[in-house]
C-alpha cells in the first residue's frame, strides 16, 4: 500500500501544478450520480469531495446551518468556508448532484456564500421510467455544455467514449478486487479496499489503473484460500468519508472482518460497466441512473437494495450486518427499521449504529460492536 500512500500525499501538489498550467479543477459531491467521464472528457481534473476525518469543519458550518443537517453535509460546508483542505482551496467549479435534502442544502449554501461556480445537476428521484431517464440525459447535456464553455474544450462523443473505456477499466479492477474478498483470509482488508476506493476519486484514472493492476497482481500471486473463524460482516450505510475509518477499525479490533460494503456515498460504484453506444450521454444516463443500484433517497428503492444485500450475504458468506448511518440522516434512519425486520425474518444478525463524522462517540460504538461480534461468535460455535 505504500505506493498508494505516497501517491495520495503528492496528488494535491500535482493538481496544483496542473492548475497553474491553466487546467481547470472541478469538484463534485459523492453519491455516484455525477459521471466523472464528462469532467475527464472536458480536459479538467475531477475531484470527489469526500473528506470527513475531522469534526472541526462540521462544527464550523454551524454558523450558517443548524445541526439537523447531517455532519457530512456540514463538513462540506465547513471545508469550503475554511479552505484549509488543499482540494477545496484549488476548486474552479463544483458539480452538485441534487440527491438528498442535505446535499441540496450544501449546494445552495455554496452558491450563496462562495465565489465559485456551482452547477446543480438535477437527479430524478425515480429511476425506472423513460421520462426520468430523458430528464437526466438532458441535464447531462446541459452539464456537457457548461463544461465546454467553462474549460474552452469541445467534448466530442469520441472523447466521452474514450473516458467511458478508461473508467470501465477502473471499475472492472475494483470489481475483481472486491470479489477476492469472498475468500477466507483475504489478502485485502476492508480498510485497504476503501482507502483505494477513496484514492481513485482524486487520482488520475490512468495512474490509478496502472497501480490497481500492479496491486491486483501482487496480492493474488501465491494467495490461497484458508480457514477463518472471524465473523464476516457486511456494512451498509449512506457514506464512508475519507479519513473517517473508526468504524472499520472498531470492527476489526472486536474480531470481526468486514468483507463487503453497500455504501451510497464515498465509494465508487463498480458493480457494472457503462455500456457504450452511438449516444454516449444516453449511455451515461442509463449507467448512472437506471442500471446501478439506487440509493435510499430514490423512490421504490428499498426492495431492490434488499435483494442486492441478500445476494451479497450469500455470495460473501456474511455472518452479520452492521447498518452504520450518520446522525440526522433521516432517509437511512427510516429504512433501518424495514431492513431490521426483513433480515430478522431470515435470522441474520443486524446492528444499527449512528455516529457523526469524526466519531466522537467511539467508546459507545466500540461497546456495541464488541457485544454484536460476541453474539455472532456464539451463534457460529
């Protein structure tokens, strides 16, 4: 992992040098409803804004928004207000997909408070009808036009298709790495996998592909499956922010092993590729809206995600599920009741945890996770 650590340490400086050469730096909110391919095809540098290690930015934002706004959304506001984070200080433009109400409020605050161009990308809260797909496609066209005007570069269909090829290669590598974790004694931990995922959201995609290919080759060389008595955990939730890794460390310290995640924001969606066509914007719309697993803010999404989670439980031999949500994330809080009922019918151990970014309540969470892991161990024995 040392190569990745070094790359991440140097990446902000590298982007700063590109900015000095006139290349635009365009940030975007996480959630996988913003096609990176469009920013990349424009010749700009895409940067996903996913930091959540410290509580200070979220507290800073309380001067402009109430604490009923979730801590990650407040972190986005606070980071932009202080600009102590180098990625926020160098942004030329921000694309804000309008998903949950909290991120919508972030876009509005930035638009009002900051001297930076904000493009609000409309995302329909329904994914299976043609009218929603047509609307989202039109919004991607509007984004393409704005990016062309902003960067001065023409975004041709050929450039979009080339970008789709590049990001499909990256998605495919993450898919292969994730599937390795089905084995016992996997050579890649949840913490390593998520850190790689976070790095990919600010790295040059070609650099990332090269590093992932090398990493995959190294960890699979000579690896063989073995036996493990660690409870195998699926973690579900709205977001895992960069640097906010306490929950992963708590589970590991308790003797559990997180083998797979179903996270809406903060992780790259890698389970399927974007299918290319003569209309690449339509291809992006289909891939990013209809073909992917819908997030909790989408209408009629719960049953589809339940079936997906049940498939993950079977395919990854999951022993128990931890539902980790942010305080004031009303969408996931409401859904946790439905999922607890459905998994309870199937006798699958299920634990709901709430916390803020920065994890100030580590001891309370640690006690609950310890008890949950011990419960699963008792059932396994």
